[in-house]
């Protein structure tokens, strides 16, 4: 029996903490599906489209091995059932993440008792990295190259500079 897990998220944008968790989770399971949430009825705004977010993850995982990336909508547990995943992977960065993840895991357990949630602790060097932090720094012209894969940095700078992200190859200067 194949042990399949799903790692869901918005990934707006994907950052080094996400990539680290993807690779670590992929080493624990036969297959890992990175499930990118498609905000068709947005509860929060996103900077990048679903196709852009999927592309950025696929680009960052140049040799994905046992990792697939796909969009999903609706309830996570319904998606997990559809792809026959028995485990949901979640990341914990800071203590305040625990309360949210704990409640989500309990709700998912109520909806799908046969699907387990496994939480992986972030590596210390990634504990401050979040999508909102990355977006804010990039929007102000700060250097996010240590926080995101190179292709993501180019797209971020392109989005905020209104330039073609493919043509942008350097970091932006800090703004006053």
C-alpha cells in the first residue's frame, strides 16, 4: 500500500520554509502531493494566480522525485480522499501556529476520522519566514533572495516593479 500525504497551503508565494517542509515530508512518505489552494471564493487576497503559484513550486522543485503539485478547492479532507491521501502535513513555525493547527486538525478529524494530521516543526533558520513577510519586504524593495527560490524572487520583484519578471535578474535596493 502506497503511503500518500498531502501538504496543503496557499503558497503565496512559496518560500524556503515551504520547500524545506516539502522535501522533509517527501522523505517520510512514498508520495507527497503539494496541494495549492485555489481561492475561487477568497477568504483572503492572494498576490499570484493559482497557475503562477503552481508554476513557482514546480520550478523550485526542479527534481521533484515523489512530489506532485496540484491545485484544489473545497474541503481539504475531500481532496485528500479524492487522491487517496491518509495524512495531512502541516508546518509549525512559532507557538501561536499551534492553536490554529490544533483546531484545524480536530475539525479535519471530525470530518474524516481515517485521515491523520502530522505537524513538522520548521527549522530554526526559517521560523520567521512567512508569505506575508516575504510579500511585504518585496513590496518595499527589500531583498528576499534568502527567503524564496530565485524564480519566486524574480516574479515578486516583477510584480511590484511592474516589470517582466523573466527579465529581472538582480535584487532591488532598499527604499527609504
